[in-house]
C-alpha cells in the first residue's frame, strides 16, 4: 500500500463489511450481536481496539484485501473511546444491495462516485483488463455482478494509488465473495509494462484523472473512461 495516512474512515468501511458478512450468516454474530455479550464475556482487560483487531484477524485469511491490517502501512490512531464509537456505528449492518453499498463506501472513503460502470464495454473471461486508479473496483464489480462468467480475481488487474482505493477494491471482493484481487501500485504497473505486460482493455472513470505518463505507457491499448 501507499504510505499515505490511514484514517478511521478505512476502519469504518471494513467494519461495515464485517457487519454485512455477519448479517448474511457468513460469520457468526459478534460485531452485530446485541449488547456485544460474547465480547464482554471474553474481553477481560482487552479494549475496543483489540475487538477491532480480532474481527479483522478472523477474516484476514479468507479476505486478505481488505482485512489483513498487518499489510496496512500504518494503523489509524484511535483511543479506546473512538474505537468503541466505530464499533457501535458499524454494529447495525447496511441493508443496501452490494453495488449500492460499494458506491456508498467509495464516497465515504473520499473516492469519486461520478461515472457510469454500466457504460464500460463488455468484458470476456479471457480478456486481460486493467482498471485504472480511482474506481475502487466499482466498474469490475458491476461487470461481475451482472455476468456469472466473470470474477473479480479473474481477468482484472487493479491499479490503486492510495490506501482508500485498495480498501474499496477489497470491499468489492468481499461483497462478491471473490478470491484475492490483483492490485498493483502505479509504480508496479510501470515496471510490469516496461517488462512487456499488455492488456486487451483499460477502463476507468472520467472523473478520476489518470496521470498522462501512465496513459502514454499504455500505448495503443483501448482505454475507455466512463
């Protein structure tokens, strides 16, 4: 991940995703358990920050993106009261449809929500598709949600320039129950392109400006901004 600062917004997003997994019976209720009874019986001297760590560690194996906090460049600075407030705010799961949830979380994370994922060209499973920075994986999420032949960990490579983008892509993997997506930084992509990596298609949001140097490196590859 980038060394850019992580904030409570990142934890708010990942906790919201955990609450939805519990509501869907993918995980037993802990964050969403009324009164946090199990946690209070178990916690002894542990604080609410420890509770957040445990919730994330429990899911890091299944969904390293976004729950493996050991891979985050730094940890949001929270006191225990702030941690408890985050937990309580996330304890009522969102009832939004997956794509609506991802849009709401992208906005909460400061990513652009302008653009129309449905306007991107159709992707085939054999394509190699690059998704540009700023989308939070939302174009690919739309395509996968509407085509059972596609998976987020299949034809896509995602470029994430910030921790917020990486978290958002991870949230998409959680919502779609996908394996770990391929995420690269702009520098890692530049190295790959210099070594001959090629893509059938490149997609992104018009409202999330892409560095001209990156577009130049892509040469004559089809780029579609929606």
